C-alpha cells in the first residue's frame, strides 16, 4: 500500500496487487476481504493490479517505485 496525492492536497491509500494467472480483479470482493481482516479506515480506497512489483536485490518492495508507477498511470489516464 502506498499514498498517492489526490486533488485536495491529501493522499489516498492505494493497494498494488499482483494477480495470479487467469484471475481477474474484482475490487468489491477484495475490499470485502480487507474489511474482514483490518479496521475499516485502513481498507484502501483504490486497488491497482500490476504485472510485478519493483524489488531490491534483497527482494524488498520498492514502495517509491510503485508509487511513481501508479502516479504515472494516473497521468496517462487523464
């Protein structure tokens, strides 16, 4: 999960997920799953499917790169 700047100057929580082969993203079902696992205010408002998450040589996710990729895609969608 990363914070993405929104129109009112704050940040919105966006979850980046990798889907298993042959699976389609159903945001409503995924959000319902999140509601069962975490507090309601922690559930991401937006969920983005990615082919892969950028990682370091040690295997840690590069959140900054994920954030940049999502922001870039947002700009292309406008």
